[in-house]
């Protein structure tokens, strides 16, 4: 698996529909600040990003359709991931604050666990739209199987998304304008590129 072509394609997708991604990022920020629509707008953003990752036409209608049709299921998916992350962080904090020497070893194990959770977590919302069967159990299962089977590729794509967030914070304005869409596009392009190499997604159209 080659991560760098997927990173390059992420920039191309963002550039080709720049104004759309800025608009959808603004909607994501509004939904996140309001809290209640946070998960649906995240699902809507990934619905649009997944279409672009699969070389399909995309516009704001796909965002709205994705957000409206997945209100409860998107909250179940996002909520389950948040609970998982919170549980791991709490274990890291608990064992990290222990004075016992053996606790350091347990802390290191939990740090590896949170890396794995973050690696698999980047595939959850993309798989929400990529899979024919949208079962949440299957989404979690496939996300972590992909992360374990292709750890280096998955880890590099995770670092790429973290870098996008850090750069957005450093430059101030893009954090509001483009960061949410950039991360969503990177996650979906990363997933689709990997599935294409595995023969599990349609290949790019000629000339793409």
C-alpha cells in the first residue's frame, strides 16, 4: 500500500471542489458547535467526501441527504467511538498516575491501544458510506481488520490527517474554512485507495 499517492490525491480533490469543501466545513463547524447535529453533519460531510474518493460527482445535496438519512445511526457510530476513546484515555490516565513500577508497562500497552483505536477510527465514517451493508458491528470489525492488516499505510494516513489539523491550527483561518473537509477527504481517499489495491473497490476511471 502506498500512502503518498493517496495524500496527493487528497489535495487534488480538495482543490478541484475548493468552494464546496469550504462551505461544507463551515456547516460542519456550525453543527459541531450546536452539538445535537454534530454526528449527522459529520456523516453528511463523509457522504460527500466518499463520493469524491470514488470519482463520483459531488455537490451539497449529498451532504444534506447523508446528514438527514443517518441521524440516529451516525450518533450510534460516533458515540460508540467516543466511548471507546474515552475508556482508553481513562485507563492511560489511571495507570500513568500510579507509582507502581508495573503500572508503567500497562500504561505503554494502553498507549499502543489508543494508537490502534485512532488508526481504525479513521475508517469508521468512510466505511459507513463505502459498505453495501451499513451494519455498525461490521463497520467496526472491518475498520480494525483493515488497520491491523495494513498498519504502516493506516498509520501514515493517520499522521497525514493529524498534520492537516496541526497545520490548520497553525495558520488559524483554514481551521475554520477547510480543516474538517480536508480530514474527511483524506480518510475517504485513504480507504478507497487501499480497497482499490485490494480489488475491493472500482478502479479509477481512465485519465483520473
